[in-house]
C-alpha cells in the first residue's frame, strides 16, 4: 500500500508525475527533495505546470517517515548526489522507480539501496519541456513499468501494487513484460534523436525531414541495435523503424531533453548515451564511428560553455 511518495527532481518528468500524485494523494503526502540553495529557490519560486502553480512541498528529506514510493527524476550526472540526498528516505519496504534515461540507473540504484526495492521504468512520448521553473507537457505518452523476466528478488507484488497506484493517480502507466527490450529501444531512440538535436542545435523538426541530420540519427541508432545483440537483447530493424516513427509523431516545434540542457548550458547526458555505446563497443571489439563523432562534438560543446 503506497501512502506517501518522495520525488527527487522537479524537472519535466518529476513535475508530470508529481502533479498527478499530489492531486491524487494530497500535497501533505508528497515531498520533493532538494538541498542548499536549490531548496530555498524551489520553496521561493515553486513550479508552474501547464500554466498553473503546483502545490508541491519541498524538503531536505531529513524529516518524516521513510517513503513508500521513491521516484528519481533527475538527469544522469546528478544521480550520485540525488542518492545521497534520498538515503534518509529509504526504508526496508521502500519501492524505487527511476525515470532516468539510459540503461544503467536501475543497477546503480540497486547496488546502493538493494535490488529488491527497484522496479524498471521507461517513459515514452510524455514530451515535457522545462524552462526555468516552468514545465509544459506536450504529449500523452506512456509510463512502462516492469521487472526482468527472470526475477530473483520477488518483486511481483511490488510491481502490481505500484502499477495499480499509478493508475489510480490517473497516470498513463502500462506493465511491460519485456522491460529490458523496452529500455534498449528507448536508449536506441535517445542515442539518435537527443544527440543529433543537441550536436546540430535543432528541435524535432530537424530530424523529421529527409537529409543529413535524419541519416545521422538513424545511423547512430543502428549502432545501438547491433551492440544490443552482444548484451542478449535483440533489437530488430523493425524496432528501429518503430522508434523513428515515434520521433516523427512528436511535435516538430518541441525538442528533446538534451537540446533543452544545451540551451540552458547544463551538463548533458552524453555519457549515458554515446558514452555507454562507446564503452560497450570497446568491450565487444566493435566500431561505432557515428557515436564517436557525436560524443566528441557534444563534449566539446560542453567545454566551451
């Protein structure tokens, strides 16, 4: 039974889920974690979501009971700091969801807090755009939640209970039977669209039309498809085509999160995307020239901010 929720990160996805849960449970049952100057700023400015101020309660996490449900909604570079902040909120029965991109955050959280606590999550198509303390959601999307098909940590009851809870909050949640395949599909899509939009300073429109940027995006995604087989997850050409179709369905005037980070001069998730691809390619003796180029271009952009 989930009676209280703690969320780390009041950016795009954190706000989308947090707003629904606050409206469902009440603001006194939901806390957003922050510390230092960020906590003071959040309390002073609040969060505006789709034009309305959210009834969010901000905390440093040192007061109150352990969280029944703990949601990590930060960017990859902030995960270690977020775990330190959230540690006092983790109890023996806490359920943990990660909304982070990439394929590594669930393992990182499990090694810190215990594998039995962590469920696997992929969001797709929610398309929130954050500017300062304002978030606008432009897509309907889906929240996929699951556990590996071979689960050694008895998480079935936690999985069904969490899905039931999110459904009651009015969130677009769905159980994903092959969650690892879904995570790799999301990685494949992010490696293409996030990095190309970031490297070539464009929104979705730039990769939705024929040309060099679209070809680069698809080539980067195909490198992920090939590496997935070495990890025992078989991404097919059909999976790639379906991912491209999802990208084509997005609002052309919007942009992926990495491009938003670039405009704000925030550290990007390039290590979760091209960084992961490069590491695995080296491990398996493969070449990934497109991701190598994107990695070098994006890291150079970051150093010049």
